[in-house]
C-alpha cells in the first residue's frame, strides 16, 4: 500500500525554461518553490519567479546545477519535502534520485532503478525485446570494427549503419556509416564522443533507417500499477540529432498504427514497473510502416506542452500527484485528443550555423493571441550566459486541425516574436513551417540538412532600419510634408 505524503514546498533542481514551467504548476497547486542559481544566473527569470532562491555555486554546471550534495543540503535547510529535476542536468541521474530519497525527500519522477535500467541503452533494448516490443536490428557488443563487419555479413545488414553511445542520448556519440572504409574511423569517433559526454565509451551499432520518423508516446503511471498513454508526438525535425520542432498528433500515422504504437508503449511501461511521467521513443520506417523501439526518457520531456494542449492534462501537476502517492484520476478511455498542436524551440543560436549566441536580450516581444502558449525562461534585459543550454523559450500553437496550428504558428513567429540582442533560430523555424514539404507532412530526420540552403534563402532579416523607416513614414504622413517619393 502506498502512503500519501504531502508536498508543501519543492526545490527545483534546474534553471531557465524547465524551472519556470514547473513553478507555474506549483503556483496552481499552492506548492511553495525554492529556486537554485549559479553566479551568472543571479538575475535569471526563474530566480524572480520562485518563492525563495538560493545561490548554489559558480558558473560551471559541476559547481552548481550538477552539485548533488549541495542541492540536497539546500532542500533540507529550506525545509522542502521534495525535489523536481525538470529536464536536463540531473533529471536522468539514478544516483541523484537515490540520494534524494535517502535524504528523506520525495523524488518527483520515476523510480531510480528504472532510470538506471533505461539509461543503459543496451539493457533497455533487451528489456524491450523481452516485452515483445520491436527493436531495430543491431549488435549490442561492439569491441572492434571487425565485430561490425562480421555482424553485417551474418545478419545480411546493408549500409548505412549507425554507431550509438550505450550510456547516453541527445545525439552525442551517434555516427552514421555509409561504407566499409568508414567503419574504423566512425567506431573511434563514436567511442571518443561517448566517453567525453557520458564518461563511458561503450557503443553499439544498429541498422540506420533511411528517412526515419521519430514518434514518441507520452506515458503516465502511478504507484498502484495504473498506466495510461496521452497519445503520441512527432519529433522528426531535428538538427544535429536534436529536436527543434514537435507536433501532436503525428501526421505520419493512421488510427490503427496510433493504437498499436501507444499500447506497445504501455506494455513496456508495465514491464519495467514505471510510474510518473515518461516517454517511449520509436523510429518509424515510412516505407514499411514498421516501428522500432529507440529508448525510454525517464523524465519530463521538453515537448510535453503539445500533449497538454491536445489533451487538456497538466502533466507536471500529475507528476506531483503521483509523487505524493495519489492515483491517476482518469482512465484511458477518458483521454481523447481534440486539437492539433505544434511546438518550436527558440534557441539562442545563429540560424545559419547553429553557433551559440549569448549576451543581453535588449528587446523582447512574446507572441500572444488565440491558440498560442509560450514557456519562456527569459525577460527583456536578461542575460543569456554561455555556460548552459541555448534554449530560451518554447512557442506552441494549437488549432482545430494541423493546417490551423501551422497558421497560428506562422502568426506567432512572423508577427508576435521579436528578440534583439542575441540571435535565435526563429527565422529558420518560420522557413520550415512555410516549406511546402512540411505543410504536406513530407519530411524525415534529415529534412533540415537536406533543405538548409533553401530554408536560409527564405529568411527575411528584420533590422533596426526597418523600424526607423516605419517611424519616419508615419511622421511624414501626419505632418505637413504629406506622402514622400521614397515611401
């Protein structure tokens, strides 16, 4: 039997967009919030929004947002009952989840043993196979390039293939291979990237699905064994193996496939004893309409907002309820999506090169109006420091159908959003949603790299000169000068 425990105050072990998102739900639920901040984040938006804020360390993440002992000590000193990790940083660190519970605090997330199990991609794949979930043909133990060649011969696997880091995600340690000659270099590169990103150089290899599409299913489980899905999201549009645009429901699948993929996710969640919010990721082969298990994200996803928009469910709110020992308050048949939603990630990066852009936001206009939801981590005058993730804002649109959601997003990006002082990828996102192939739902994970020059050529650069000319035109029209030849 699960005892209910009350959360009256929570420490949010994060910053920026995820911290602010969680704080908004905490306000609704009358839960007091404690923010942590590093030295460069002392004037950050999440610091102002929290009920209390504590300086946690200097700029490098290991001194601040990754300092597990210090974060837990701070939660205990501030008399918190729980810690919510958001996404990124320590969200998928099983040791941190254990330490939180050992300290007598509530971990707002799935069990630490499940985080550990799913964090190892090789073990996760074996568990998926045991639960009768389809997986991509692959070789789990790769000790040398010869192993790969032997596997390809034996299993009759053709190029391209993909090396992946066993301990990680987020595109780190992933290297595509197109020929025999590339195997040794790709093997060493994948191991080196994996070691640098995750401290573990174990890699495995899989068949690369050409023009694959990323479909992920949002799941929720409680501590009583109830598991439901909140349908799927399409997360195919990526740059450097990292998502920049997501939508729900997926335009790639029909109703039969939707039911199959969602119930497959539930089957896996039950097999591993999952509770809290999580996501099961699949790769869909558009040619065969077969889907394959990729991984389980044992945390709140960046793109959870589009699922909230189509189902009307507050996923963060349910994470708190589940952590307190409450049952999921609805059954599967009660959830029915009745809208289409799109999310774009506004990263502080050069839209042509994806190089980080940091500095002070000198001007900020946030999109408003019907069908728009914004999760911002900044304000006008805020600094974007160079030490952390480049995400500054999530812009979401919703409509009765996909075409309407695209129209609303066009309005949000072209008319509503204005960021000055740092560069953002907003011009690229606007080019994508206006591209005929995107509108037709005809895209793959390689869409951006295949269309980049064409997408960049569609940028319309707004400059300060445009504003000056607009003001000059207005002044001339209302003054005695009247309309001028230059107008």
